[in-house]
């Protein structure tokens, strides 16, 4: 089968790799129907050292079950399923606490002989715990939105949950990438009264308005901080969702969070230190967030997608086949595409 392999910065290839087969009784094999490129794939795309063996890519996919191991119950060939961006047994103590990203028997897509999602098929370890059945047909128009349950919509929702967004609260989302936009949508869904979106790409912030943003702040750094403070009577917002991962975004978050407020980190952190000194202590600021346990949220978020209440799939603005995957990476890196859908 064909799959996406990254060999170094800027070097993404689609190659023939061995077809996946059941190796353990808890595995399933899924034929991929939709996959996509993640904003987090752009970090290695920008900086990965050259590698001989390469790295299998992709952690967001939905597809059709083709085969299941003898210990996989509740799934059969022909089921349409979505996979969260890590696999997990969904039964260990961490999973029962809703933290499938820390599953004792789980892992990531790509390394250690596990397939990536940007390929024609995937061997899914811990299939019964990992996969969630989707009650639609393979040609449903809802597939792009359902695919966001793998990662971006659940990740945005995680930012909203961890930053304690609730009816009447105010929130600032820093970053107009797919995760930031999904955080706007999730904040609106949970009743946030004021949603400030910080981003400077007009086509993206326009979608942010459709998703529920009440104010757009295109300025960055000190100017951006001033603007949010003006909008909030000098206080900042109850919640701040940092959906970039850069030092500047975190500095902005600390400057615009209201006293008693919460900063949730969703962007893949490219920094190792956060200046949490006396000021943030006096302000009773909480810093939280992290990798979203998407598996914990899928059942909750699924109904609103099925009935059309939300349409997070609008973050996909570019579709490629497998031959177009390298171009898709380039388009996202150049910011000419917001998020690239892969349709085999
Ligand atoms: Zn587990």
C-alpha cells in the first residue's frame, strides 16, 4: 500500500510500504477513507534532521474496518470508524480517568511498527478501545467534520474544558489555525459569552466569526495585549486558550488572562519555560492544558456533528489525493492552506 513518509525537513514522500495485517488479537486493520495533515506535522516538516529510514506520518484518520483480531469485540468488517490521535485500551486506570493520552497500553501512530494515518490502511493496536463507530455511510457529506474528532475539534474542546469556559464567561483564543478555530466553536457550544480570536489571516478569522468569535484582534505582541485589555475594561478574559505553541503566544496569554483566570495550552510547546513569577501568583492564575484525550470526548461531541449543529469540517480548505500529499504539506507550511484533507 502507499503511505506518507517524512525523510527530513521539507522532504515528504508517498511510498510503497508493507500492507498492514493483524499481528495481535487486539488489532484491527482499517482502510483509510479520509485523513489529513496536522498543524503539528509542520514542526518536523520545518526542522526534522535528515533520516535514512524516515518517519511514517499522520495521526488523524477515519476509515472502514477490514479485519479484526479475535479479542476485538463490538467491531466488524464494514464498520466506518474514527481513530483518535493516539491509540489506547480505554480500560486502564488512566483511560478510566479520561486521560487516554497516558494509557498504560497505548501509543502513537507512526513509530515502532505502527502505521501512520496518512496512508491507504492502518493496523490499529488496541482497536476495541481506540476506534469509535460512526453511524453514517462511507460517502456521507459529514466525513470532514467527523474526521476532526480525531484531533482538532477534540483538542479545541479540551482547551475549553480545561480553561473552565462556561456560560457567561469570556475567553481569548490565541491563534487562527484549525485548533484555534475549533476552540472558538467549542467555546461557543459551551456558552461562552465573549470570544476574542487573535489572528491575522482574514479568511481564517472570518471562519472564526462564523464559529462564534465576537471580536477579532489581528495585532500581536504588546499591541495585541493592549487591544484585548481595551476590549475587556483592562481586566483580560476569564480563559485564554494558547493554540500556537510559541513563547510570544504564551507571553501574550499571561498578559491578557483575568485575575483568577485559566490559561490552557494546546499549541505544541516550542518553549521549555513559562515566566510564572510573583505577578501571576498574586493574580491566582492557573496554567493547564496539554495533549487532548480525544477518545474521552468523541461520544460527547459526535451528536452535534451528526445533526448539523456544528460543522468543524469547515477548517478543511484544500483536498488532495495521495499524489498531492507533498504539495499539501507545502501549502500548509506556506499558509496558503488552513488544513489539508487527504482523500484517497
Ligand atoms: Zn488505557
